C-alpha cells in the first residue's frame, strides 16, 4: 500500500488541469468517494489496528495533498477564466483613442501664414478669376504684343482671338483691384496659377502664387524693401537675410528678384541653394507707370510697389521638401507629417 501511495503522490504532483472537464476528471480520480484514494481508505477498513494507525496517517496525508492540489487547480482556472472574460470587456478607465483628424495641406497652411503676416501690416485680401482674359493677364500689365510668355508653350489658352486663358500669374488680380478701387490700395492676392510646363521636382503646371500690391502717394522702393524685409523675418525667422537682384518684369520698373539666405544650410551652402547660400522666393518692383495708366490711376500722383511669390517654393523652404510633386500626389504618408503645423 505504501508504494501505491507514493505512486499516487507523484501522479498528483505531475497532474495538469487546463479545463473545467479536466478538473472534474481529476476530482473523480483523486477526491470523490469512488476515487483511488477512496478505494485505499476502504481497503484500510479491514486492516488490523496497527496497520490502520500507521497507514491512516499516510492516507490522510495523501488525501490532503490531493485536495490542496484540487484547490490550486480551481484557483488557477478561475484566474484564467477571469482574465479571459476581462480581455473581452472594454477597459472604461483607459483614456479615449484620439480621433483621426485630417491635416491641413501644407500649401494652405503656408498661405494662411503669409496672409496673417500681411494682414497685420494693413493688407486686405483680394481674389480674381482663374480663367482670365488677355487684358488682365498680359496687356494691362504692359506685356508687349510679342512677349514670349504669351506663346503657347507657357500659357494654357482656352480660346484664341480674343484670347481667354488660365491665368499664368496672380498679377492679373492687381489689374482687377486697380480697376475697381481707388488708392490707397494695400492688397494681397493668393491663388492658383497655370503654366504649360513639364512636371518635375521643381516645376508644375498648376501651382500657387501670392501677389502683393501697394499704391498710394509717395510710395517708394524703400517701402517695398522694408515690407519684404519684415515679411521674410516674420516667416523664416529674424536671422534670415534678404537681398534684391536687378531683374526685368514688364509690369515693374525697376524690377528685382528677391532672395533670402538659405534657411536650410543657414547660408553655408547646400544642394537646395546650389551652394550659393541664397534661394529665390519671388519677384518685385515699382509698378510701371504704364500699368497704373492702363487701370486709370494717375502715375503723376500715385506710385506703388508689387511683388509676387511662389507658395510652393516658400513651403519647400519652410519644411525642407525637395520635390514639388509631393504637394499634389495626396500621399497620406507625406500629408500626415503636417498634422501639427499651424
Ligand atoms: N508675376 C511674376 C511671375 O509670375 C511675379 C512677379 C514679379 C509679380 C514682380 C509681381 C512683381 O507683382 O512685381 O513670375
């Protein structure tokens, strides 16, 4: 009997219970009255006094081992069931999952920042049509009849003679504002423009510009300089430098191209600024008297400045984006990165 008890102890120790059915099998085998342990107790009934005393203790010990093991199986199963149940119950104490909000497109974000800067110094907003006639896009802006920008390769014409085209720049809005308002004029015109160009990392056939126009008595080149100086420092940071290079536009005289110190390499030289330390952000100049006259503004009394900048260009510099096509591809991996910009 002793050997049998030792064997059973080992069996109980090695026993594994994972389900309620297995637990019941264990109970039947080791705990119930008809269990092996129960049988041994029955056997003991017929044994003599001496054996009864000795084996009684051993059997009781075996019974305790079997019962304790049973209890620990019950505990384990309860914890397991409990956690399985819990796993299916939502944890109401968890913080809520944030809504998947969309992000503002970087072009719109830059446009908003530019508008904000100019609004604070007294510029209002104006808009014009994207489908424009020759007068507002070219003639009133002093483009000579044979100017290359009028040719097919640059302009998307919708109709010829009289010419209707997709505007090639936001300077057309200048003309519309001057036709409809009297000086003083301080206006900013952001918008989409179109050019018949091959799409590449640096050029697109649809892009955005922002035009500025300031007309009043005694407006001089130094007002232009100071305005752009202020703008650049506000947008790119106070350490940014600005420079003007002489240039030519039909609608301004004198005309300049506006460069800022490369905000990527801080002027040291990198592939974005082609190792010059400077990047161009737009064109500007004093409004040509012919343009004022075309819009019935007296150039003897009034003068003004104008500027035009590419919003894509500025956005690329602000966020170090090296391919303009990313703006129109709608790749969420790109757009997601602008979630936290203001
Ligand atoms: N319209 C010019 C362009 O698209 C940019 C420009 C240059 C606008 C000089 C202006 C200006 O108002 O004064 O390239």
